[in-house]
C-alpha cells in the first residue's frame, strides 16, 4: 500500500509499505477514504523528531470502509463505513468507563509513562502506524470504530476522528457560564471549530485571536469577534479586557500549544534538540524540554479572575515556566489533556445532520490526493495558500 511516512525534520514522503494484517481476533482492516492533516502532525514534522524512526506512518484523522474483520468482531462488518478515533482505546477498562479514553489502561504506554496509545504519533504514544495511508489496522473492532451511515460526503463525518471531539472537549472544559464570554487563542482547525461550538452552545461573545488573515476572516464570517495579533501584539489581553468591561473573558481556550510565535530562544532550543541523535534528543526533550509559553501566558493574562483556562494546544516540555503566583492570585481553574474522542461522539453526532449546524461540509480548505501529502505538510507548516484544514484522499 501507499502511506505517508516520516524520514526526518520537514521530510515526509509517500512510500510503498507492507499492507497491515489482522493480528488480534478483534482487529479490523479499514480501507481509508479520507484522512486529515492535523496541527499536531506539524509537531512531528518540526519538533518531535527524536521520538520517531524513518518510515513511521503518520496520521490520526482517518475514516473509510471496513475491508476485513477478525473472527471475534461483531459490531462492524465488511463494507461498513467507519471513522477511527485517534485514541487507541479499548472502551472497556476502568479509565474508558470514566470517559477518559485518552488514558486507556489497556494501551497506556507504560515504559514512557504516558497515556493511551495514539495512531501515528511517535514512540511517546506507542509508535502505532497511522492513518495517512491506504489501509489501517484498527484494534478493538467492537468498541473503537465509529460506524456512520453511507450517503453523506466523508467530510460530514471525518472530523469525528479528532477535530470535533477535541474542540468539543475544549469548550466543555472551558465551562463557559450561560451567556458568558470566551476567548479562543489560535484559529487553526481546532480553535476555529471550538469557536463555532462555543457559539452554538450559547456563548454571548466569542473572541478569536490569530495572526493569519485567512483564519481571522473565516472565524469572523461565523460570528466571532476577531483580534489580529499582528495589530495588537502584547496588548491583546488589554483589548480583550476592553471588550469585557475590564475583566477579561469568563474562559480562554488555548488552542496553540508548544510552537507559539514570539519565543525565538525556545524555538532555537527545540531546533537543536531535533538535530541531536535520537537517544540524546529524547533525553533533552524529555528531561529539559521547554515549550514556547507565549500563548499560555496570554491566556493567563486574558481570563478574568475566577475564570477557567481550557488548554487544548499540545505541549511537550517538562520544565516549562508556569506563572503560579498569577494563577493562584487570579483564582484560575485550569483543565487540559488529549481529547477523549469516544466520550463525546454521541453528543456531537446529532449535529451532523442535513442542517450541518457546525459547517463541517465546507470546513476543509484543501482536499488533495495522498500523493500530494508531502507538499501539503510544507504548505500547512508555512501557513501558505490559505491552507487551514487539509483532507487527503488515498
């Protein structure tokens, strides 16, 4: 089969690799029809190379048609259309029963001290082959795949793999009061969808902050009050207070994470770690890794006293400087973590009807063949060609 594989920093290729096989009686093989490129994939493309090996298959936002099932699979059949959540979660352990599928006890990567395995996301999360490929082996065939109806286009459902539940969780964790206000930092795919969901759930004002004109325009068209970081810079939190009677918003959703703009020394350190031999690079990233805290610090500044920060942008450092005095003084609640995809599917599914409440059918700015994946990564990383969300079609 053809698959998009990692070969080094900013070096991904579409290679011919062995087809996946049924390994466990509850496995299914899915022929992928659509698969997204996520902002988290760019962390692998740019920063997290020490945790990858050449040839690793990337991608964690796939859907397709079941092509083969193991002998103990009863929940789906050959020919069924399914979305594959990015958490490799069993659905039956204690953590999954609590709705914490990202902490699945069956697939926790215990030798790394991390949570549930993830498709296509490095040694840190199990080094499981990903979904930017023609075929994907999916374990836990009775509990993991999300069966969806035939008929509507793939883009009606493909975002159930990551974008929709991740954005939904970010809004749930933000705990915006009825008629309250929320700032979304970063209007990439997750931030954009989080803003849509917050408005749908009744926020009276959603303020979106970014520096890419196309992202700002797209959010503005959906009713978001946008602030261009190029214009406001370090004064963006002050402008948010101006818009909220001097207090700041009830909640802030931080959808940027480790590679925020405005921290050149941190970016230099990340680049250095990425160039070290894998064993040494892992030690540097794991024990002394530091992220850009620009977006997080903006969130702390912009949220009102007694408010909530929902952190959905990915972080990877272990010695990040956190302003504990300010967090304590402002009485800020902080919630974070990988999305628990299966936890939110039943809440989201009713919105994926003919009304298309969240605008998923037109959410992708680019739909490209899998073979164009390497160029798509390059364009997405550079924020060029108006690329906000790309779906690849194997």
